[in-house]
């Protein structure tokens, strides 16, 4: 186990009917002028927008609205939000939606008190020291941004998708009402499930030994997602299963599962370029990449992937032939993604072999000195190309 | 799953050598005049006291010392600590030790800014609204107090042991260095293991259905404790296993495992009276009580105890006879406690049948209106008597 420094200050208010608590909560956190940030029409169609407005107005809180956040949220809208907040003297940002809306809200939150351009933070040119308070009403369980220190923004100019991990952007509170997810279409539900499962897989695939507790906690979250996914896909109004998926999605990315271990994250970094390139849903891109990443790297610690197969997917272990067990485990993961409606190849998501080189070169390196990405096996550009070919 | 409101703000600094970070951390949290609170001589014998003093003095921080905390920490010492803090204008409390020291420090923390007597909070006569910041250097993994909102204090007058759960007493940070636990004697190690395992069992034993994620997370923590216990008992200097036990002890009680479920806690409430009565180690009292509590209550939801047996102790399930599976599971728990050096009967810890009535009547009721304790099966005084008889 490696040394760690862990804290997650986000307060989670979970369960049916909890949006009614929003107004008093914003007041408790001293919000008076709120930016209400959201995406398209779905929150208006499913009643969440009305419930949010009702609770805010009953608490006497005025809100300036900024909708229009798109998947892979854009820097241009973030800049617009910062401008509005400054003009209207906004002191509290409320994200109503999924990961894209939350990430956009977090970027606005750190952008408002900063004198330079907010992209500096994502381009590693500056480090954010403060933020306006950001709170969340979550409607799409997937990204885990509701209790994470992460934000991912796409720069319209050059389709550069870049992430930021920093303590000051933990939301102050997040309201998670599973009923808000009843109206999610099956494909979006599947993308969310795929995204949250991969958040755990990225942490699980470590080269650290002696990570018994967090291995088992990761397995608990993965099994919960795998067990409940068919339930929500079959019956979108299954409250119990929607609740399990929603809470699992938050736990998957609140960093408690990272304690004492070094995760991989290469698949995330590669996927950012896929969706930056072709506006692919993040979860779909991950579902294509991860089984192929596994096939490419497993030989560097086969026993980790035996454990994954046996403990996560109940694969019957072949004690004399670990490779068989490993490949059955990867196959089970691939089948799970398919059952959640996810694509299995880059071709299906519109990425051709001719694009591979440009994508591989664009991937942000986690080790800029060595020029590699990922930790389980640090990948060079050539490694990334091989994985893309496996996934073609 | 029931609705919940969860937050755990405590920052965990974990790993070998982390005590050296103490001084700068206290400064980061604006501590300037520190009360250094501890127990007996163990921290002086194992070098922790010196490491703490060194880090504080290198950071230029003066500390007033108050040692002498005993297991089942006493109200009298808490009152003394409050007096010292007021006289010396202490603005930061540092607990160095295990659960008793931390609980005592928390009581001092809420007592200093309160005009009345601190026992008011434990006697449900007042509700604490603020606290001096409390930080921890943990040396005994057991109580989980290092990242919990709980404090248990014993009133010398009447041997009343009472607990308090309140948000303001979460420590601001806790340093967990597994090497500090190398010198713990086997019996104390066993008591700690027993205590943390029961913290999970209390949460696990719920009547709520549809608590899939937290069931699995609880099982992950229990299996980690059970797997690593023989390692630390056999080799007290096994860093990896000590680290697993130490982190598991914190996760067991940081309330993440309580989300969406209603735990039982009757065994804890009964045990408080055992140790209030005879100064028994909390973990030892729990080890005696819990298997007998299980035997008394399992018929009210047998499937929960089948799941416990199968998933936690790998009991081979008899699908036609759940009772056999349940009793094997309880037997496995009993054997585990024995392997950790814990007593199996009240007699072994000096409690005779003639004392049962007084103990049963003294147990604090979680439902004062109905006069019952616990949630899985609300126990009356007669139920408590029956459980004590099973445990005699």
C-alpha cells in the first residue's frame, strides 16, 4: 500500500423527494445569487427543472440561468458562464444534470475569481486556489463528478479535451434522487453504467501489491454495477436498482477507492481524444477501449487479471492455465458492455484506421518526460496504436 | 434503500513516516496553542511521543500536555482538560492514541466553547454547536473514532457510559501510520480487530432490503479484517497487514457503510454497560455478546444471516436448511473471535449471572418511548436478559 492523503468533503443528500431540500440547502451554504447551469431540454421534460425552480423560489433565491451544456462540455460556454457570474454578481453555482454540466459548472467556479483565462488551469499553466461554491442536482449517474475533484473541458479550438484534478472543485453538496434517472434512455443509461464501471477498473488495475481492502471495495462496487445494470435496463422505473446504480456511480469516483494504490487511467486519456475527435459518448468510447487495453497489458501482471475474472465475474478458475481464466474474464467484461448496449469496435463509433495515428499522437501524456500514458503499463505512442488496432 | 444525508470531512494522512507531517499540518489548520492529549506510557515507549514532539517543535508549536486517559475515558479528565484549555487559551486539540484518547479529546473540544457542563451533551440535555478543531495521531486501530462523529465518555459518578454522535466532532485530520501499531500487544490487537469487525456487523445487520452496494462494501471490509487478522497476530511487524487493518478500522466506522441503511447497535449499547460495569475492553465485551445476539435474533430475517455466512465466511450453503448455514456462520464468527484471543463468555470477563438484571436495566434505550434498544429486533429488558443468559 502506498502512502496517501485523502479527504472528500462533498455532502451527499440521497433519495426520493430530496430536490425539495435544495432551496434551504443553498441558503445553508450562504448562496444568495445563483447561476443555474444545465444542458438541454431533458430536465424540463422530466420535471426536474420545475422542482429545482420551485424549491429555490420558495426559499426566496433568485437564479440566473445558463443552459446549453453539451456532452464533452465546451470552453466557450464556460467563458460565457464566467462573464455572466461576474456581471450578475453570482455567488453560488448550481449544476443540474450529469457530468458535463457539473464539469462545466466547476470550470466556471474556478474561472470567476481568477484574473487570467480559465483554460490556463486545464493547460497546466496555472493552478486554481479558490472557487465559488458549486452544488449539484444529479440527473445522470455516470461521471461521478458529483463528488469528485475532477473536471474535463473541451477547447472548441482544436478539439482538445483536457482534465483537471484539484481539491477546490469538490462540490459543497450534491442531491442524488434516483427518480430523476427514470427517464434516461437505455443508451444513455448504458453509457453511464459503462463509465462508472471503468472508473473502478482504472483504479483496480494497479501494479501495487498489498491493496487488499481497496481491491475488495472495488470488487464490491463493480459487482453492484454488474448485478443492477440489467435491472435498470429492463425496468427503467425500478427504484431500488436505480438507487444502487446512482450511489455506485458516486462511490466509484469519490476517490475512496484510490486510497493506497496507483490507478492506471490510460484508457481514460485515450478515450478523451476519441470523444474530442468525434463527440462520442465517453462511456461508449471506454467500453470499446478497455477490454482491448486489458488484452494488451495483462501479461505484465497476469494474477491481477485472474483475480478480476474470478472475483468480479465469477469465472471458474483454471489453476493450471491463468491465461484461459484471464481471457474469459475479459470476454465477460466485453459481453457485459454489449448487454448494456455499448459498441464493441472503433468502427462502430465512426473511427477509422486512418485516424489512429492522429489520435495516438494527441493523447495527453501522464508522464511528459518519458512521453508515456498510464501506470499499469506506461504506454508509448506505438503501444496506443497497437491498442487502437486491437479495438478497430 | 432509505434516504440519507452523508458527509465525512476528516482528512486522512496515511502511511509510514507521516507523523513528520504533523507540525506543518497543525499550522495549516491554524493551530497555535495545542493541547497534547494522550493515555499512558505506551506512546513514550514506542517513540510516537518523541516523533510528535519533534514535529510540533520544528514547526514552532508549543503544546500543553494532558496524559492519563484510561480505557473507557472518564468525565473527570475531560473536565480537567476543558479547564486547562480555557486557562492556557488552547486553540487546537491533538489526540495521540486510540479511541479512548480521541473520544476524550472530542469531549474537551465541544466542552471548551460551551458555557454549561460538558456532560449535558452526553445526557441529551444540550446539543453541541461548535468545537475546537481536534486532530489525531492514531496508534490503536479499533474504535474508528479517528474519522467518526462519535464520542463515548464514562461518568465516574455512577459508572454511566454514554455516547454522542454529532457532526461538529469529526476530526479535522488524522494521521495513520501503521508502524505505530507494531508494538501493540496481541490482546489489544485482538480487541481492536474485534471492535472494528463489530462496527461493520452492526451496520450489516439491517432490516432494510435493497442495500446491495453497502452490503457488498461491508462484506469487503469484514473479509479484509478476517483475512489480515492472523497475519498481524502472527507477525506484529507485518507492515502490509497492519496497514490493511488500520485502514479497515477507519472505513468500518466513517459512516460510508451506513449510507441508505439502518444499523442495529444493540450489542454496542449493551456492551457499554458491561465495560461501564467492569472496565472490560470494549472489543472483548463485543466478542462475547455479538454471536449470542445473532443466535437470539436471526429468525427475524434468516436470509440476512445466510448471506453473512456465505459471503463473509465462505460457509458452504445448505439450500434446503438455511438454519444450518446460519449456525455455521455464527460458529465461524465465534471461532474467529477466539483465534483473535477474545473471550467467549461473560464469566470469563468477570460478569456473573447475578449481575445480569442490573446490567439489562441500565442499558440506554435507542427508543425511549417503547423502552427498546436496537433496530434489527428492538430488544426489551427481558430480551437483553435472554441474550446475557446465552452469553453467560
